[in-house]
C-alpha cells in the first residue's frame, strides 16, 4: 500500500510503501522509503512501534499507523 506520512520532528512528508510481514513472530508492516531503505513496525498494545531497532520519531510512527489503519492518504 503506497501512502504519504509526515515526520513531525523534521516537517518532511515521506512517500512510503507498506507491505504486511511477519518479523520474528510479530505481525506488522515493512515500511519502505523511496530510496529502498526500510524498517518494520507493529501495533503493540495500541501503539505503533519500530520492532527492528530503527530509530523513528513516535509521532512519525503514529502518522504511519493512522495511514495504514485508515488508509487516509493511500494512493
């Protein structure tokens, strides 16, 4: 699923792609940047978290989660 999400810590809007994935027994999404780098997120206890030690602003993860859950800005 392609979508855009704003990183509130930098103000940048990123064009991203989310692919469902099972990572180390956790069901979530592999988030891919346009440049090919990626990280894995999962919803744990109602909060979207990076699960593969990728540092991301909590607000950015929330914006990504909202886009995935509600398909707000999917293209």
